[in-house]
């Protein structure tokens, strides 16, 4: 691992961050990883706190993560290694590696790749990175190491998912909102995992959900008070893989797509 221009975040995992099996909730891990990402952006003057006074904001376009080891539990230390892989068109490429308690290969348990854009806060008009910052310095500083994907695969909407049984409805409330007054990106992950639990009829008193991989694709922002319909189906090629789609009630197009790989085991 190359340390130059990396940010290493250390996050104590509290019991309040954990599920009934005392493992960290994945949406909380997602929150901590985004904090490490934001701290890394401070190296280039493009933290959220720098962008907001300029009428700009970060928008997450896609995220993929894979877990090869056990998640941290309550009282463990989550360690997030965050670095930039530079820009590609209007997109900023970001990588993470996750460790438990010690920053070495023996304690590595997962990695992620994400794609972001910088937009105007009002109408979310994407900006060229060169309009916002010194991209020559930024790309010279980059670490080209890939956390998970060189290019995150695209997910495709599947209308048949809405004929596969019951779907769940979630109304966006105040506690769901981010600083851009939209549904927080970590909430999409939480809602997708909740839908997977419903799909598999998980009983948290007896079962635990082991998630091996997550792929989220963000398409349209969801606003305060809107009702998000969420549906899921099994994939045809893998019994442990599930597709999840969410769309605002009455909308023709999805707000987000997700693919999760996971299984239920006895606690």
C-alpha cells in the first residue's frame, strides 16, 4: 500500500453502531468511509465545507464494495484507507480499503470503489473538475491503485421486478436528509439491505445476514416528503444475488438500483 496522499481514518465501533449480532451496520461503515473520503478531500480544498460556500456539492454516482472477512464488532476499531484515483471526464474516482483493529493484510476485510461528481447545489448541474480545482496537481498526486473496480459496471433497470411480489414504501423524513436536503446516500444502502431482509424473510432473533458484495447506482435524487417504492428479485444466475430497485411513487424512472450478494445463516 502507498501511504502518500492517502488518508487513514480510525473509527471506534460503538454498540450503537451495531446490529443484533454486534457487527457494525453496513450503513454505519458507509458513513465512516465517507468521512475518511471527505478528510482526504481536504488535501485539495474540495471538502464539502469548502464547496458549499461556493454553491457546489458532491454527488455520489455509484458505489461498489466487497467484503472478504468478518465485519468489525462493537469495541473494535474500524480503519479506512481512502485515496483518489484521479478524474475520468467529469467523474472523480475514489478507492477504499477496510481493516479491523490493525492496518495490515492480516486484518483487511474489504474494499470499495466509488464515483463522484461535483455539481451546483441548486440544479445539480455537473461541473468539469478543472472548473473547480487544479486538476493537474490533483491527477499528479493520485494513486492509480484500484480498490475494487477500474470501472464500476452499470446496472440496468428491470420492470419485471415490480411484478415479483410485494414492495416496500419509505417516506423520506427529516432524519434521512443530508446537507444537500436530499435522502442521504447511506440511507439507500440501509433501505436496500432492509428490502433484502424482507425478501428472504429474515428473523433477526434467529438469523444473521452475511453480505459479501454491494453495488449501488444513484440515478435521481429523492426529496423530503417523497415516497420511495422499493422492490427486489433474485438474479437468474446466482441464488445468493439480489436486485433491488427504488423509484419515487408515480415516477417513470428509478431513483436507484442495487445488486447485493448475501446469504442468511443461523446466529
